[in-house]
C-alpha cells in the first residue's frame, strides 16, 4: 500500500529558510604593547636581588669612618635610654639562675653472709596428747596457746644436727591440732648421711628424718612452759 504524503497546513517554523545575521563585533580593545612593557619595567624595579654581604660591610665601614668621634674633653654624661636601662636585682638573678644539679649516688647495702652449702627445711613441732588438757584449760582462761608454744621454743638451745638417724618420740600427737612451724638449716652431707641409714630415706620427707633430734628437747621445754603458765 502506497504511503500518503504528509500535508503541511502552516508555514515552516524551523527557521532554516531565514538568512543568518552577522556576528556581533567584540567589545575588547586590542592589547597595548607599550603598557605591557611599562608594567614589566616597573616590576623589575620593585623586585631587586639582595646585595652581597661584602658590599654591605664595605658600606658600613665607610659610614663609620665618616662619623666624627666624640671630643675627649666633653663633660656631658652619656644618655641611657629609659627602655634599655635596667637595675640589677639580686633576687631576680637568684630566680633566673638554674637549680643546682642533684648528684646521684649509688645505693650501698651491707653484704650478707650466705652459706650456699646449707639447706633450709621447715619442721612442724607437734604437741603430745598429755599436753592437750592443760593447754585447753589455759586457753579457756584467756591465754593464747600459740604464745605458750612460742615461749617454749624460745627457751630451746640451737639445734645442731648430727649425721645419724634418730626416730621421733613414740607418743601420740594431741588431738587439739596445735603445732608450731620453724625453719632450720642442715648441711647437705649430714642429710645424705641420715638418708643412707633409713630404708627409702632418699624419697622420705626430709623433715621426718630430722624431727627425731629436735622433739625430745622440744617436749621437755613445752612441759616446763605449761607448768609456768599454770601457776
């Protein structure tokens, strides 16, 4: 089917048939080269390179030589500007002076005698069953049981362990749970000699190997101390 042509019923509104107008003339004036050259010369005069130091020193020397020296017989006293004249104040100088540096010294501690060949072993000093009743009576009357035990221990002489095994006192321990702990020193060779005398002594508690040499004197001192507190 043939296409029908579109009929135009009004004038062409595209504007292509209208003639073009001439371009608007520029309102800018042409560049003046004389003005540019004048601006460049003025800028060079303002920004001048710094003069060498030697030239400046020579000018200062010339100005100094041209200045007349003051007359020797001039009685006039020199004038000191008010803003530069200052009166020395000892207090101000003291405040301005820096603090004296504190000299540090080394800490000196007196040497302690240490015997590296001595072993420290903790012993638990027990009470026997016969001690429980008197200690309970003393405690009920307001006496501290630990004070009694410390007093008994202080009356003991220094124990020196011998290289022989001594069994502990074969009496039952008290049921009160009272005991006193103390630390003693023993030589390694002494302890080894004691261990060698006991079957399984190398694995036995070291305190049990030593208590046999302490308990007789300890129980004797505790008996006497309890009697003294009972009076």
